[in-house]
C-alpha cells in the first residue's frame, strides 16, 4: 500500500533490527509496558505492514489490523502525521476488503493515540478498567475503545473504498 509519504509493505526478516529498536524505546512502549506484543512477531504475519518513508526508505514503524487497528511509530517520527496517514491506509484496505467495523484501544492517558483515532474519524465507544497484574502509570484512568463503521468511513471520506477482487 502507498500513501503520499509512506510505503506500507509486509514486514521482512531485514526489518527485525528496526522492529527490535522500536520495542526497545521506553517512550514508544510507555503505554504498552513489557506486556506489549513484540513487533518482531509481525514478520510474515498477514494484516501487518512496515511503514517506510517513500522519499528515502527510512523505517517509520508498523501498522496493522488483527482484532483491532494498531500501530507503533518510531519516536523521532512522532508529530509528523505518519500514524494517521498509515492507519488511514489500513482502514481503507479493511473496508475495501469488506470489513463493516474497526475498533482500536489505548490507555485513556495516551493523548497522542487518542488524537490519531479522532483524526481517523473514529468515535469513543467506552472507557473500561482492567485489573492488570503490573499496572502502568495512568492505568487507574482506564482504557478507551474507539470504533469506526464502514458507513461512518464513507461519510468521513466522501468516497467508497475500492472493492477487493
């Protein structure tokens, strides 16, 4: 998949060092803790893509859609709109492939991800509380779930996604 600035492609063994570095950054993992799934496990996994800058091939992070929308972006690429741009491409593909609803979850205190989800046209569905064995700072404020339906996507984008063949 391509966006204006990103190429999203399946993760390859050559991406392992970048994926490990992503997981090793404590700020990237701040809202995931040590319970966050290893990014290296995405290599060869359907529904997950590595994002690289089209202009220079720099690794940006990963984007995916398993049970829910997810992404993890290199810290030095934060604030550049890549999370929204890549996640929007994933949503476009999900709806083109016939999905009717996509959800995403994050910690309530993760304001950056909540902003991205809102920019994607996703709406807050609920706040819930999980009794974590090793709670992260801020977990006392709960987790939030967002969603976007195919109909809402059409309203937001103004055009239907292409149909999968």
